């Protein structure tokens, strides 16, 4: 059944931001709702809400309103900025990703006018749809429909002519955006650090100062880092530092470079410290049309790649020529060619049969047309299910594409990919299983050679399967060793425009595929084409090897990492200081999701695969790459229903649960610490309470002792609730006890006596100084009466004191009389 095409495909890259209600763009809701001949152009300003979709330093150049994206049947607004085409949907007020493409990713474009049958009342007139077709380097074919008599298509077309083909390198958006938060560090430092890792000197950390001083020529027992090309005088497309055999001097290296195309001499790109095997790369030798030219310096350099195997004879050398044999022989007519095993000791020449850049470009064009024809979001706005009666793909379902498999085979793309994979696996097997050294080259040594060497290194070294190692691999084998990115993308370099004349015609890539009605449509097609394929050096070489996000950044020219054709050109253009860094951007994408991000392979076990990976032959049979080849034509197939996608969701959920568990454990530990602290405080309080009780008991005992002492003098002592004490005289109980405040006499440091009321009864009481009269009765009274003050005064009434004194006198008289008695005196006289 026909499925509605108004549903927008999910966003893959753009931020999920929307326009406010006040910024909603007025216009038609679908293709059929537009009245192409009756809508007049309306002058409008750019909505404020569009600014939130723009990147840093991105500026709007031209805008078109009421534009229809034919692929998804969405109406909206099309903006041309200094970085991309930006399409905002009328219905969802959001970015439609298939209609938003960086300008540098556009390969060609053309205007199409398709005439439709008129209505019964307009027999003399025909309606015309103004269409603009955009063909991207990322497998996209986009068609926009414009309203008639608005001149909006002309404005967009002219803007694309100016912006998609910048006059100079510095007109690219990468320079307008600047480094910003994606600041770049010098890749020369990272290249030296990678060389040191290969030499087993990972402790060494390179610096800009060391590079400027030339203090980076380190070595081990077999290999060394050479500065022979530090000024790019020997080879302008090679890096400033080379890893070479230690036994070959720089003079011999310069001599050997003259025998290789573009002076790209054999240089080590990977080495095994355990076995001594190396993986080297170069360009083709200049053997000439007769294949009889030789170079002793070149032969000695190649022989030095094969170190002695411990206890055995010299190791074997394989020379892997990536080209078909006939192509290698044909290059001899231009001075190139291939080596002869007779001239290189204990060597074997192998041809991989990988086609050149032009065959790859044409094959990708056929594949792009194939997925557009059989996809669900085709550029003619018609479902493949309706177009072909349901016999192919079932409306874009990859599992039911058997009917069109022959057409897919005609593209030749999968055969090319399989050849590259098989060659890489063969190289890795020779190094891992035989401890042999392999020298890889093609014609110039920067296209097919980069593919083979980088993929073989990925299979050999587990370090390159990490995020940091993968970055080092790309920077070493693609950037430092001079893959011509500007030429392959058709972008300008420091020397001016790229070599590729800009193509607007589609005929060069249609091949033998059946065209859709729109592709065969009547009417005129206005093109601006220069069909000089021989001068076209663009090719999807890098696309055959690496990941989606990396490819998108490379094709968009948003960052400076992949600009220019060599390390020398990037240094001359000041790329590292003026442009942003791709690696910082990708690291930011991974920050939010961690190990569940798409950049991480959930099925890779680093403990299991801690050595070389040698895939079986069955694994070298590639299929269509859904995440890249089908993401625009069949977005549902590219995103949903995959085991990896489901596993990634479960991994993300597991990560969330793990974080929640860690948070709960942290809180539990904090609560345990708090409980332990409270228990310690409670124990301290308990000890303090026990000490206080003991002090109270001692105080009670002291108080009772003092009370008994005072009562022994004949007084009654009463303690009130506020701590005061009342003393009453026992001999006169009828009188009301006199209130008295217990006083404590203390001496300070100077000997001065002070008086303190309400003192603690447990404190010692100082004796009062004697300051009484000489009357013995008064002294006795003062010594016995506690109410006798220091000044000689008595706190009791005078009558009571006099009575007490008379009692003392009587008591003393009786005592004296008794004392005068003698033992001989009789108690009772006559």
C-alpha cells in the first residue's frame, strides 16, 4: 500500500531545536497545495528563530519561501548560507536533514523545468514546475520545487554558482568559522609521538621546540627517525619526518628518492618491534618503457627493510602493487612501471588489481543512482513500491532487494570495496604469519596505497582500534603521507582552484540504470556543465575506508584537517592556527553518551583481540553500507531494526542504571559515615553524662560531710532549691532560723582576701584571720561560733550571744574546779 510521504525522516546530525510560534513561516503545506501559477512573490525578512540553527560565523546569503522538498513532499523555506543549504519544514518548523547539505558536499546541480498537463479549462496553457536538482558527494540526490514567476530559483542557483566553487582556499567556511572551541594542536607533534611509539620509545614526548631545533632524530637498533625532508625539499608531498632503516644514510636516501615517482621513496609506516617486520609505502619506480632502469640506492633501501631473522636467513620481502598488471605496464610508457623481483633480493611481486580513481568515481555515481531509484525518498518524489509495482525492495526494504541485485552488481562498487579489503587482509597475513616485510605502492602512492596500508595497520595493531590510535592512523597514513584531499573533493588549495572543473550535468554518472519519469521528463534542463572527465581528479578514495561522521566532516570542509593536498600545503596556508580541529569536534560528540556512542564498537573485545585480526574470506564479501549508502534514500533502513542499534540502546540503558547504582552507593556511603559520626558523638555524650553523675555524687558526699561538720557545732543547716543555705541554732529551736549566705574567702595572687557569695560548698573554705580582742571568752566565742565575723562582730542577736557566753563561763568554771581536784581529795567531806 502507498505510504504517506509527509512524515519527515528523523534528524541524524542537526540539533533538535525548533522555531517559536512567532517565527512560523507562512506557506503551503504540501506539494499539491501549491498553486504554481497564482502565487506572487512576497518580500519577507529572515525570521529571528532561524538564527538558532546557524553555526558560528554562518551567515544567510539567499532565502526562498514556499519551497517544496520533493524527496519528502515537505514545504518550507530554503536558505543558502556561507556553509550549507538549510531547509526548514513548514509543518514541523524543524530542519529536514535530507534537504540540508554543506556547500562543499555538493558535487553538481542543475535547473529542471517539467511541464504538467493543464486543466480542462486551460487547454491553451500548461503549468510548469521550477525544479532544482542537487547531487551530493554523500549519496544524496535532492530536488527542490519553486513557485513560478518568483525568481527564487534563479537567486538560489546563482548563489550556488558563487559559493560551491570558492575562488581561493581562504573563501571556505573553515576559515570564516575559525578555531573557536575546536582549537587545533600541531599534528607534527602527534606524528613524532606515533613514530616514537613504533620505535618502543613511548616515554618520549615531542614538542614544537624540538621540531624547530631538529632534535627529533631518535633511533633504536633497526630503525631511525630522519629529518632529511624537514624542509620538504626532497619530496613536497611527504611528511617532514620519515621512519627509515638505521643502516641507510640520508645521502643514500636522497639518491633513492630520485628513482621513485614524485620522489616518494620507500618509507616505513608500521613496524613490529618483536619480529622486525615492517610495512612500508612508496610510489612506483621509474623503470621506463623498457622496464630496465635500475637504482642501486633504491635497491639497497628496499633490501634494508628486511632485517635478519634471529637464527635464520634474511626475511622475505613482498612488493604489493595495488594496480592491475596491465595498468602497471602501461605506466611504463610514461616512465613509471613496476619492480622486477630479479633486482630486489628475495622478493616477490604481487598485483592486487584495484582500479584507478576514475573507475571509483563512476562506480559511486552508479551506486548513487541505484539507491535513489530503489529507495523510499527518491528525488522524483515517488515511492519505489509504486514506481516498480512492488517488485523491488518492497518500498525500500533492504531484506527484499533480491530482484534488483543484478542492478546493484552493475554498479561495480561492491567489487571495488572487496578488492581493497582482500588486499589489506593479504598484507596483514604476510606480516603476522610469516614475519615478512611488505612494500606497498600504486602509481603515485597516495590513493590505493593509503587504503591498503591503513587498513592493514588496523588489522595488525590493536592500538589503531582505539579512538586515539585511530586518529594517529588517519593523520599518519592519509594526512602526513599526502593523500590529495583537495583534488579528490574538487576544492581549492594554496595554489588556487582545484584541478576538477565543476560539473553540473548528471549524464556522466547515470550509467545504464533505468531512469525514473522525472529523469526522463519532458521539458528543458538548464545546465552549466563542463564534461571534461579527463581533468576530473575527484574520487571517493577516502570514502571507501572510514566512518560516517569522519566522512561528513571531510566532505563539508567545516574543519581544516582535510584541506589542501599535503602537509606542506597545510603548513603554508596556516591551517592549524586558522581553522577548527575535527578531532576536538568528534570528541565533543562522544562526551554526552560515553562508551555507548556510535563511535564505539560494542561487539569488539579488546582482551580477545589484543593482536592481529585476520578475517576469513567470507568476511571479505561486503554489502551495501546502510549507515552511509542508504541513510538518505532509506532512512528507516539505515537507523532501525539493527542488532547493533538495539544493543546500543541496551548499553545506554545499562550505563544509566550503572550510574544510578554508583550514585546510590555514594549516598549509602555518605549515610554510613553520618551514622558512624552520630554514634561517636553519642558515645562521647554518654561518657560526659557519666562523668557529670560522678561529679554530682562527689559533690553530694562533700555537701553531706560539710553539713555534718556544721551540725556538730550545734547548728541546723538547710539547703534551698536555689542553692542558698539556712543555718539555725539548735539551743534555741523556737527562734526562726536566720538566713545566711555561705561565703568563701579566697586569696588572690597579691594575698588580698576576697569574699564570694553562693560559692560551691565543695570548695575548701579558707580560715579567717584572728582579729579579736584579748578577752579569753571572746576568743573562745570567736573560735567556736561560726557567726563571728572577721571584724569581731556577731551576726546573732546580742542576747543570744551573751547567753552563750555565760554558758561558756559556767562551763569553764566547772572545768577549772574539776581540774583542781586531786586523787587524794575525797569526794564527800565530813
